[in-house]
C-alpha cells in the first residue's frame, strides 16, 4: 500500500514522521510524496497556538479533498486535545492520540488490515527521508514534559516525560547513516530532560552517540535553557557536534518570565549564552520570543527589546501570544490588545533582522564545511545550491551545471550576504 505522511509544527512531529516512515516500509508499504497517489494519508497535527490548530483543521480538509478515496489518519497534539471533534470531521477514518502514536503504523496496519508485501520486499532501500525531500534526519529522543509553563498546551497534549533508550536511538542513527544521511537533529518536547525517567542524561546520550556512531553532523532541536550541566558545552570540542543551539527565552523581562512559570531568569540565560560562546568559537544562539503575554507592560516590553539586543541572537522566532484554553495563561488578567501585539511584533522583527545581519557579517571570510542540500539550474545555466554551515547559517553557492553537490559536505569560503539574508560562498576545495 502507498502511504503519504504529513506533519505540521515542531521538529518532534517531523522526527515522528521519520520513525513512522521506517516502520511502514519495514511492513512492506511504500511512502509516497504526493497525497493523491496514496491509499493512506497520515497527518501529524499541531496545537501550539490557535493558528496552528486552525492550520491543522484546514490541512485535514485539504487532504480529504485531494484524495477522498484514501483512508485519513490523524494524530498529534490537535488530534489529542480535540479528539471527538477530529473524529467527527468529514473524511477522518482514524484518530491516534499522542499516548499511542509510537505504535501508529502498527495500529494503522491492523485497523485497515493493509496487505503486507513478502519479506523479501522489505530489504533496506532508499531512506524515506530522501523520498520526502529531506537532507537531515530528526531523531525523537524523548516525549512529554514535567514542567507546566502557563502558556503551553503541548505539555497537556503530550503528557509525562518518556525517554527512548540509548540503544534504540543509536540503532536508528546508524541505520540512517548507512542510508546516506549526513546530519541528525536530536528532538523532543523537553530535550534537556532526556533521561530524567531512566537514570541517565542528555550529556550521557550525546557521549554515547559520539562513541557508537560515525554520523558526521549532530545537532539539537529546541532545548530549554535549564537542566544542562555545567560542563555541557565541553561536548562541543568534538567537531561532529554542530555549534548551534536554539534556546527558547520567551521574554527578556523577569517579571514576565515569572508569570510564564519559566524556570530561567534573564541573568542565568545570559550566563549560559556567554559560557557557550566562550567554550565554542562561532557558537550561534537562536531563540523564541512571545510578544504580548498577558499583563505585558510598556516597561516590560522595553526590557525585552533591550535584553534581546544585548544578547545578540543569530535569529529570532517571534510569536504573538494567543489564548489557549486549558492553560493557566488563558485566565490571566490584562490581556494585551491585538493592535499592541502587532506593533510590538513589528518592532521585534525589525530588531531581529538587524541582529541577524550583524551575525552574518561576522561569518564572512571564514572557510567552513557546508552540507549542501538543494540545487536548481539558473537562467544562465549555472547550478545554484543552498546548504547550512555548522552553526546553522544558510549559504548559497553558484557552480557549473555539471558539479553535483547534493548531500555532500564541502569546504566553503563565506564571501558575502545577499538581500535575502543568506550567505554567499565559493567552494574552496579543489575536488
């Protein structure tokens, strides 16, 4: 049978798609890139904001319109929080809650009694990752979170922390590497809390991955800026660990962080960033900021702007606060008006663009290994590739049409910044 997989939202949702695709293929089924070609459609939904819930609903309807004959399976945070509503949606055949999503392929195959191809057809082949047009693999290392930030619905949808075993994770990484993957991203709801339920730690996991795999590049998805041990950045002395972390701050005002029930103060966050930059040359820190959290005053907002500028992030993910029923923040007084949120968001976007340009300028003149991902032929017959530096800056290079770079790592001189805030480069190795 042909299965089409689709995800909205976080990198953990993407990591789960990677796992599902492997399991479906192991069961003898094909992963197809286009919904109209599928017998089964699987959607991994998101509910981190009201907008994400809306996108999840619209995507359910779109998948059904594109292929009404296919079986439509819906999972993820939106499907878990609104299970009854999703189950009643036109075209939805099966809802798999987050608590059961690790077994989703098996559930789907049993529920629809999908015929399985003979065992000989399940020999290892091309990674589902490549079929879905991706050049790095997201590895789910844990699920759930023990903390309850007042704005977050994901911890409600995902439940308690559950860590995968080191052996499981390492086996998945080695399989993907054998299939040609060059880079993996460790993902979870609370990545820094890995091992809290199994008497181990993220530090120990990374040591094991470095010891028991040969994958060239290892990254982290979003990591909360707490639970990292004092010596964590010593791990980055191994060049296989990419010098970039996304550390979600959410606000630059301690009073707002208290209302959010965040476990990190601005002084502690600044110290963490300083340690990372002191320990690892060229370390890139990116972050999330929520604009217009309930009760956010003009003074608190000015504190956030000043703090963000003082830290100097390489990139900002900016979210306007939206009420999520079922969270404590939904009941907080002094909700900020949409007009004020929009104005503050525009101001922060402007600051973020300035900081990113400054950061990119600092990269110029360096020669770094770039993992090249996508190529297209330009009007003048050149082939233009895009890829990422170790510290996760997007870079573009123009080469002759017969030079094939996709999924290779090549030394590249960083020469400029274009109008789209993308680095320009030239290959510095001769072969």
